[in-house]
C-alpha cells in the first residue's frame, strides 16, 4: 500500500513538472514559426488621444483607464505609422461596441449593429483589424460605446504585425494561463473518476463529485477569461453568459462539498444552497426579461463565493489544529483563497481584462492538493481495510467479550451498551455519516462504558445515590476504559469515545475538560445517546423519565452539555418516534450477544430441535452477524420468509392462532442454531444455519407439515420465499 501511495504521488509530481517545463520552454522561446511567418510584432501603445463628450486626453502609453458615462460615445485616434501599414492591429475590447476607421474608411466593426435578444453587454472580443497598405500618415480612429460606466474609455495594450504571428504572440502570452486551465480540467476529471469508483464500491460520492464539478465549472470560467476561445469561435455573447453562469454555479458545488464533509456547517450550507439556487433562478429570469443583466448582479455571486471560500478555509484550519500539522489540503485552500481575493479586488478596480489571472493559479494549486489528498485517503482506506480484515475476528471476539462483561458487571444497566450503539447508528445516519463511520461509531459506542469493569461492585451497583467520593470513583471509568482499549492493539483507536463521552460542550465535563469541537465528533454523538438511554431506563434510585421530561433535559443541555447540531438532529428523531424508549422490551428475550455466542458454540455440536426466537429489533443485527458466518467459519446460511395467506372471511383472531401454530411448528421443526422472528402480523423470518441448499425444500416441507397438523383452520395456508 505504501508503494501504491508513493507511485501515485510520483505520477502527480511528474504531471506538475511537465506543465512547468512546457511553460518555461514555450514562455522563454521566440515566436518564429517558419510555416506561418518570421516577422515580429510591434507594440502600438503610444501616441493615442481619447475624446469624450467633455474632454480630449493625450495618452502616453496603454493600458488606459478613463472616465465615461454609460452609452457615451468615446473616440480614440492616432496617426498610422509606417510599421503599421499592411499589418493587423490586435487588442482586447471588453464589454463595448466599437468601429475602427482609417480616415473615413471603416476597416473593422464589432457589435454596432447587433440586436441583443437577452442582456445588454456585447461581450469581450479579441480585435484583429487589418490596416490597409497605403495608410501611412492617415488617422486611425476607434469609436467605442459601452452600456456600462467607464468601460468605453478603458483601452488595453495594442500590438501590430502579421495576423498569424500576432495570433501566435497572443497565444504565447497566454501559455501559462492555458496550462493552469488544463491542470484545473485534469484535476476535475480525476476527482470525478474517483467519485465514479466510490459509486461502484457503494461509498458516498458526494464529496468528490461536488469537488470535481467545481473544478470543471472553474475550468470553463478561467478558459474564457484567457480570451483564447475568442480566436477560434466568435460568439462573444455566449462567452459573456458562460462567464456569469460559471460564477453563479461555483458557489453551489462548493456548498455541496461542505455539506458532504462537514457536520458543523451543514445548517449554514443548507441555507446557502437555497440562496445560491435562488440567485441563479433570479438572475436568469431578470436577464431573460432584460430587467437587469448578469453584469449588474455579479456582486451577489461574488459574495456567495467569498462566503464559501472563507468557510472552507476555516474548516481546513480547524483540521490543521486538530492534527497539529499543516497538510496539502490546507495549503491548497489557502493559496486559492489568497489568489481569489486578489482577483476579486481587481474585478472592482480594473474591471476588465483577464480577471482570473491570479485565481486560476490558486485553483490549480487547490486542485492538485485535493487530488493528492484524495489519493492519500484512498490509500489509507485500503490500508485500514486490510488491517481491519486481519483484526476483524480478534476484534469481534474481544468486543463481544467486553460488552458481555460490562453487562454482567452493572446489573442496573444490562443492555445499555447495545442500546447506545443502536441509537448511535440511528443518529449517525440522520447526520449523513457514511457507512464506514457508522460502523466505527457502533463499535466505539458498544465499548464506551468498558471502564466500568474496573469500578468496584459496591459502588457500581449501589442502590442509593452516590456520595461525592463514590461519584469520583465512577467518573474514573472513562480513564480506565481508555487505558484498557489502548492496551489492545486491535482496539486502540476505540479509546476516543470511552475517554471523552462524558466531556461537555461547555468544557465542564470530565476527565479532560475539553469543550466544543475539541471533543471528538463520535464522542459528542455517543454522549447524547448515552444520556438519553440513561434517562429513559429504570435505575435503582428512580424509574425511567417520561418522554417530555427527557426532551426537556436534552433541550436544556443543547450547547452546554451537548453539541447543538447533533442535539437538534436527535430531538428530530425523538419527535418522529424513531427511538424506542421502552427499555424493558428486551427483558426475558435473548439479545444479540447471547444469540451469537450460542450460535458460535453450537455450530460444532449436535444440535437439539428448537429454533431460537428473538425480538424483531435484534433480527437486523443477527442477520448481519450470520451473513458473516460464511466468511468467518465457512458456514452457509439461508433466509426464508414464511407468510400466511387466507380467504376474505377469515377473522384476525384465527390468523393470530395460526401464527402461533406456525411459531410452534418452526420451533419444533428446526434446530437451536436456526433463528426466527416475527416480522409482521402474518409473517415469520427464519435464518437457517448450516442448511445445504439441496435440503431447504425438505426443511420447509417439515415446517409446513407440522403447521397443518397443529392448525385447525384450513382456510389459512402458508407460503414461503427464499431471500
């Protein structure tokens, strides 16, 4: 795995070096392509004067930033020099219409006669105006008009030369920008490929998909900002609209990314996503009806993008603080934020030109950092998967043994660890955690009270309220549990919840007085469900609290004892009835640990008749366990759903009697390594362990024969389905 990581990073480094080498070679070479022309270009930045309605100004050099009103006609002129005759004049015209004359002869026109269906801006264009051969000494005049203030008087640098050479000259000057754009595109494609791989491996692709689309959108934005596409395809209105659409979409995909990776910012991101979508709809509507165009509303998109960039930066900074080291992800985000800030300032000062000059470099660096980060994460997951596979058998046995020991130790909270684990799974799913994190929090929740093994029985099982001294002894179970788990190599990572589940969000918990997000996320989650189960269970000194009382206590602890975001999600689950507060429900019934222990003990023995009956809530857990029997012990298992069907005139009381007859028949016909549970008013689910597929029909026939013998109602008949 380490070799794979090193090879992946080497490939990324080679790609980066290739881009840099191409930029250096092309950027330092002369434009001398003998297949086109060998002439040089000549700057044409001096000798201009510009006339507005109020004043004429002589310009010593370009670029020039002047003042002009919206729709005001501005004229720039100068004498044609000898080196301009017969050559092509090239410059960028930004968001304005223009005509170029030599004396009174029109040699170039852009946008003057266009009737725009949508919006006002004519877009930006790279002007290539051919100057006649006999123009020396004549006056070249550029007539300009823009729907925006100060745009008509903005003049960029100009060059003249052979048309092909001018184009090459322009492309040469944009080569670094094009390399950055290509790099952004490659990063986006790589991340989308990674997202596809995650879909195929049944992982959540939201993070990588949103990141990939973010880079694809910014590739389009920055490529258009280079003005290179304008050389090959001249639809300037299309480019203008694509620029603003890309600007509107970029915050959306950034918000989706944050929504996928950060629980802390989920509520803020949900609000920003609604605002961003509304912004897109409103801008498209106003543009379509020519009420306001994209240019006039760009500040909204800029504001949203600024907010999400700041949030990403804060998130990565917190990650750096937690890891206590600077990683490539933080450096990438930081570079993107700094470069974006520079271009944002330029956007409202210079207004026109290449407004992605710096930000595209930052986005490229950010893209590289994200690709490297994703490769690292994928490699680490593979390493972790391999390590987990090796330790799975040992860990499962140890966890089971420890949980059984905890329940045996504390007579007043039997089943508490299992319930906390189940509630933790429900809450983690509501928070949008992926399957890997859910599995992790389940095992950590099962072991959160493992330290109680080291608490004296006289204290742990005391029927009265604890004294201050005894409470201090109880509190030490967090440290004891941490030490126990850290001492077992296959469980060493699970100490986090055992140590921190009694920390408080306001810093008044124990044992380390951690606060806020310094408390590990899984410990914050288990802390809530642990408190809930404690309040909803009978204790020696009190009965279980009512649902309303529990809800009130949790609400009061929001932001002080508990993480506010997680508390809100847990209260939603409580209000929806997704949590079971009937803690006595499992008493007298075989729980998961007992069943799995029994199955494991009996698989190597001769088994007497009598299927194990469990409650429906434990069936999902047991089914998951039995699915692993084949992997762990080479044991085959099959699942059969038995249903009863009846005619319309059958009373439900007769159906209930028939179900009891079916239950009796299953118990009598199967073995103690087989398990059954009732899943509806007319269905039983059975799991057959060590049953060969060729024997399934015989087993089912035996169950049905017993049923027909025990049932007195011939109108009710059983059917089955092998799952």
